[in-house]
């Protein structure tokens, strides 16, 4: 009688656990708990051998029935889980919009370089690329810098620790894109020697430039875009025309440009170029003070520079300009950056705005 009760308890416990099971894994655990080697029912079955001979068949029959009920209940519940899984798979709606992956975009300096390139290409300029690690000849000497010019010492320029070239001098990181002027003119003169053609240059050199400067308005690595136009009848009006075209294309039709006297070693005359302030329309405000914002340098290629490249200054004239990409970019976007180094800070929250 006792054994009979024990078997009923085992059956009831097993069935109620099976009904509450939340997964196939749980069902397997229940199976072990009751039917495994040391499971409750297996242990109870072993006890049958200790019963008096006459009651063994009846209890044995009952035990087998309990075993069958537990096995069948586990099997049914397992099948239930399996068909629910299939149903779930069947319910996937392939027309549902997917989860949009996070997409990056070009850095805002790269965007500006692309825009500047397109603007100049429209009026026949060709983008060139020259070494970032350069000889002193290209960065200074051929550009008419005197030997004791401050930019030539290592206060502003990064020098490479290598034996200087006997002719071209020390090796350095280009402190400005004007080195590209010399490379371009030397290349065109070499081509002229081969083909006998007249020289005509419309160069756009956009590159990384390096100076030993780091503060709120200076970064040690920045970008400049340099134009060089050389031909037989090039004058200041061409320079002013290109400046005006760039200012209107990049900043907007309503913006004006101006040039004012300045000094560079490699241009004569030299100018600073300005763009009318977009905030006050040239009237004068907190940002610009007098209505104008400074764009960068420009000028007519110095006769010494033409000569250094093998060009006859009586025959050829040219103009050049060199402006900072980071500078025009911040001017255009009206970005009031407390610190220009922000552009290279890898701050995603800042970069995502562009
Ligand atoms: C030059 O580098 C001349 N080569 C420009 C030139 C070319 C004049 C052709 C005449 C003819 P400047 O040192 O002023 O000039 O630099 C030009 C521009 O580069 C500056 O107006 C500024 O926008 C940018 N710039 C210079 N130094 C830094 C710096 N450390 N960080 C960010 N931008 C800079």
C-alpha cells in the first residue's frame, strides 16, 4: 500500500513538473530526475524486489504504467516545443524593414577637399600630388627664402634626422604646399625640353602640411590648397578672378573678395586675400570686426622663383595662392570652434554633425 502511494506521488510530481517546463532542456532534466540511473522512479523500481512475492506483480504493473505516463508526457511536451519553434520561424515577415546599420561618412576635412577640388577642376585646374617629405630646396631655397629665414630653423619646421642631400639640402616635412610650385614648374620645364611646347600651368596642389605649432587656432598637421597658374600673359586680374570665382562657388554668390598688400618671399607683389563676412554681409560684426575674414596668401610668382625653375621671367608670368583647408572649412560652416584641434579629436558626437 505504501509503495502504491509512493508511485502515485512520483507520477503526480513528474506530470506537474512536465506541465510547468519552459523548454526542451528543462524536460530533459525532468527525465533524468525521474527516469535516470538514480532517478526517483528507478530507485522505487529497485525497492519492488524487497516486497513480499504476492504483491510484486501488481506493484510492478503500476510502476510500469507510471513510467509509461512520464515518458509519454515528456515526449508530448517535447513535440509541443518543437512545433512552436517551427511556427516562430514561419512567422518571420521578410517584408518588415530591416535594422539600419550605423553608417559613417567622410571626415569633414575630406569633404571640404573634395568640394574644393571640384570647384577648381571646373575652370581647368589639374590636381597634383607631390612628396610630403621633401628637400629644403623645394620647401625654401628655390622659393627664394633667405638662409636665415625663421621658418627654415627647426622652430616651425619638422626636420628628418637624415644626412642632407649635397644639392637639395636637409629633408623635412612640407611646411606648406608651395613646394609643389617648384616641383610642377621643374616638371613642365623638363617636358618642354622634350616636346618644345609653350608652358601653361593650372595646378591645384592639396596636401598635408606640417608645422611645429599646436594651440587653439593651430594644428601641427593641417591641409593647404595651393594654386599655381603660369603662362605668357598672366596678370593680377587673373588672380583676382580666380579668387572671386572660388569665394562665390565655395561660400555663396553673395560673398565678395578682396586682396590687400602683404609679403611672401616667393611672390611679388604679395597679397593677403579676404572674403566678406557671411554673418554681417561685410558691414562689420563681432566675428569679423571690419566686415572681412582672412582667407590666406597669394601673389605673382617672384621672378627669382621662375628662374630657379628654369623659366624666363621676361617670357613667363604666374600667380599662386595658398589657403588652409581647415580655415576655409570652419569659415564656411560658421563653426565657432573654441579649439581647431577639435577637428582631429576623434570625437564622434562632434563629427556626426557633418
Ligand atoms: C603660406 O603657407 C604660403 N605658402 C601661402 C602662399 C602660397 C602665399 C602661394 C603666396 C602664394 P601661411 O603661412 O600664411 O602662408 O599659411 C597659409 C594658411 O595656412 C593660413 O592662412 C592658415 O589658414 C593655414 N595655416 C597655417 N598654419 C596653420 C596651422 N598650424 N594650423 C592650421 N592652419 C594653418
